[in-house]
C-alpha cells in the first residue's frame, strides 16, 4: 500500500471517528447541587428524548450516567470524586454520547 493511500485512509478514519462529536446533541444547565458522586443540574427547559435514566453522557470532561430526571432537574452520577469538578451555581454542558461510539465492529 502506498504512503499516500495510507495517509488518505488515516485522514478518512479521523474524520469519520470525530464526526460523532459534531453531530451529537449538547445541553446546558446550571449546577444546583453536588452530593458525593452526584451532580444535580437544572435545565432551561424539558429534557430531550436522548436524555433518559441510565443513559451515558459527558459532562465536566467525564462520562456520567443519568441517575434520575425530575422535571427539568437531571441527576448525573460520576465515578470516584469526579463530581467535585462541578461547582454549585456554575454552568455545565451535557453532551449526548451516540450509541455508535460503544459499538464493537
């Protein structure tokens, strides 16, 4: 395989793998509570369909699971002490992680 062909394939793979980030949904909210490994976020409106209990999302730079949704309050559960990165009153972005990212093959 020629060098140019390998570079082209590598660039194509990079574009394809990073396209999920551009197409994913993003929510913003305000942190209303931090309790242990859980962060409660108040959304400006109702939660979209992709944000449901048990879903894995990204927030404050880490993966988190949606522990509970009560109206426009979303509880996110982080591993370890990662929730301590959130500050009450601060803004937080919650990004959908598409199922394709978890597929194997």
